C-alpha cells in the first residue's frame, strides 16, 4: 500500500476511533443525565402529591380548630335545652350559614357535618345531623371512598369522599362528631388522572394493626393498575414498627421486563398515608436507541467524507508540513538560525514564510535582550555608585575636621583610612559582584563611621558561618539595609543600639538577614512597603540612597523574579529584612 494511502487510512481511523468513543461517551452521559432528570422529576412529582395531600389534611385541621374555637356553637351543642326555642332555631340557621360560607371560600372541602346525639338539637341538612342516621362512632379517623348514603335522594351530597371524622367536646362534655369531607378526585387528583404508561401513582394507608395497604377502587386500578408487590414489600419492610430508624421518605429502583423503574415515596405522618410515584426508563432507553442509530449514520457519512478530504489534502500538504515540523524541532533544541525553503504559495507556503520570519525575529530579539541586559546591568551599577549620600560624606568629613582640631589622636588617621576604603569600594563601578566577606567588611567600615558621627554606640553583630564567606553576592546588598536600620530605627531613638547580620542556608538559597531592635512597624505600614516591593515596575530610587526597591530590582535582574526581599516587623520589637541568594551548595 502506498504511503499516501496508509496516511489516509491512518487518519481515517484516527477520526473513526474518536467518533466511536465519542458516541459511547455521549450516549452514556446523555443516558446518565436523562436518568438523573427522570429521577429528579419522579421525586418532584411525589413531593407535589404529598404536599397536595398535606394541604387537604391542613384544611381538615383548620376547620377542626375553627369549631373548637367557636364557644357559642359548642355551648349550644352541649346544652341546647338551656336556650329558648327561638335561640335554638336562630343558632342552627346562623351556624349553618357560617358553614356554607366556609365551604364557598374553601372549594376543596366537599362537606362539613355535625353529628349530634342530643334530641333537643333540630337537624338542618346537610350540616346538622342526628347521630342515629349512621354509625359515625365506628368510623376511623380517615375514611376512603366514603358515601353518605343516609342523605336519601340528595345524590349531589353522596359522592365518594375522603373524610376525617373527629369527636367534639366542650369542657369535657361530648358535643357530638365533626366530619369534614373532600371528594376523592380532589383529595387525590393524581390517582384519578390517567397517566402515561411510563409513570404511576399509589397511596398506602396504615390500618389499626399498623399494616400499610394500598388505597384502591375500580377507577384507580384501571388507571394505575395494582401496586407492584416488590414496591409494597420494600416500603412495608422499611416502615416496620420495630425499625430502629423512623424513615419518612425514600427512593429505590427495581427492574421489570428489562426496564428500570424508579420509585420515590413520602409519608404524611399526621394522616397515616404514604404517597408513591414510579417512573419507567423505557422512554429514555428508546430515545437512546434512536440517538445511537442517528449517530451511527452520521459517523459512516463523516468517515466517507473524511477519507476523501484527507486523501486529497495529504498530497498537497504533507511535504510542506514535514518541513515546518523539522524546523520546529531545531528551534526547540535551541537552533534559531534554521531556515526552511518556501515550496508553495498556499497556506503551507505562508506558514513556511511565517516560520522563517519568526526565527529571524527571535534571533534579533534574543540579541537585543542580551544587549539590553548588559546595558541595564552597567547602567544600574553606575547609577548605584552615584547614589552615595552626599550629605553623609559631608558629615563624615566635618567630623574628621573637628577631630583634627580638638586633638592629635590616632583615631583621626583611622577614620580617614576607613573612609578611603569605603570610597574605593563604592567607586569601583565595573565590579558588580563581591564576596560576602568583602560586603561585610564594607558594612563594618560604614558602622564605624556612624559611631564616629554620633554620641551613642551602634554594635554590629555578625553571625555568618565561615563556610559562606566566599559566597558571591550583588555588591552593595547589605549596606542599604544597615542604612535603613540606622535611619528608621536607631537615629530616631538616639541611644545605644544593636544591629545583627545573619546568614542561614535554606535549600539551595542563602538567606542574609539584617535585624534591628527599634520601634518596628505597624501592619498597615508593613503592608504598604510589601505592596511597593511587589510591583515589578522598574524605577530608580529618588532619595539619594540605595533603597529596598533598588535591592529588589537587582535581585530580579541577577537571579529572576522569584527571589524576593522579605520583611518581618512587629510594633515595639524591631524589623528583620531578608535577602535570598540562590545557587549556594
């Protein structure tokens, strides 16, 4: 097989394999997402059903509370014989009107009935009824498919209902029974609404023996069928009386005829009911099959199209692409002088030309950066030498002059000698790096001169192991820190002071620290200084001295942006400034 055909075949397989993998991933993710959505919808629907049933129960409780709060009615029910005949009739009429108005504002309530066992209370249908009309005492707290067959020919009041029957008392005396009814279709509308074949609803009721049984009638069964035994047993086992955990809701799934069925349930404790909603994944599986079929056809068409396109393009692009790839490998290995021939006038040829232009520009920029770095280094050091504090030199010379006038002592000669060493150290412009030992010697001279100038003594404690004496560091890296300590910590106090210089190896870095024991800084001042040092924008110190910003700029120039000056300070306890020096073995 020719190379071009092999390339076409390989490229086609490269396209086909990801497409097949993509098909599997999309199918799985889509199926998983659809399952999650179905499960969430199942939970949501079950919750909505439970909330509707709970609202019916709340209506029951609300009416019961209203009756319990109606002392006039309760007193009438308990002692009707204590009232005149007109008052009895008036009470029956007025309370019946109240009940009828209540039904108008609570449309979900089908009927409210008072069953009284006092013959002195006249019946007023359909509200006030004598207890002898039916065996109301034998009714459970909640009854399903209840039919008020004692209503005679008033068929409109005999619809199958979900009723709550409660005894009514007043001052520990029996007043009769209150019965509130809601039509079954309104109490459980989801049971009487014909669902699609992928979901079903059921209601379980707890009997006197603590057993959970389904609430069913012919219409409910015709719409939803019998509750699956596996669902009934699962919930019964979960809700066993001797269960250690009082479970109020749950979800699970089972398989039926190759399909997965999601089941969610919620208990309504006050009504001893459990609402159940089930969803089948059959529709999802069917959609996934259709999706797979469509994507398979798309993959076949895409494969044929890719094969044709790759076969056509490989002949025109391959040679130029390889030349660019070889050039890129050489650039990766550091050869920026590589140039490749421009073999075409299309996009590949343009890429070749751009590649050549890029390497030329890189070469030019690298050379420019080298020159700029060299220039910056020389300029920075020269500028640094010129930043010696002229006022400082003036004070030193004035001090030496006064010594000479007062007495002919050896310390004058020593002072002049130290000053000369300092000036020679500073003015050697082309030396950018010195040993740590040389820098410390210069600092000693600087502190010596400071002690001549002032009437208090600055003690310099140098705690640097001998093994680090020959380590090379940027010139004038410690003196500015001593000057800062003198200017901001020692001079304002005007009394004997100690400055400590330490060196500690951490990893491959040598950390040089200068510590004073002055007043220190508050957190706000320290944060401002740290933010100032964190800004890598180049600038020169404009105060006539080599400041912290200058030190940070030189650390960045010599070692890189990762090496930062660190400042630690605490009010009343002094300040420690640390400078990292990398490459120490």
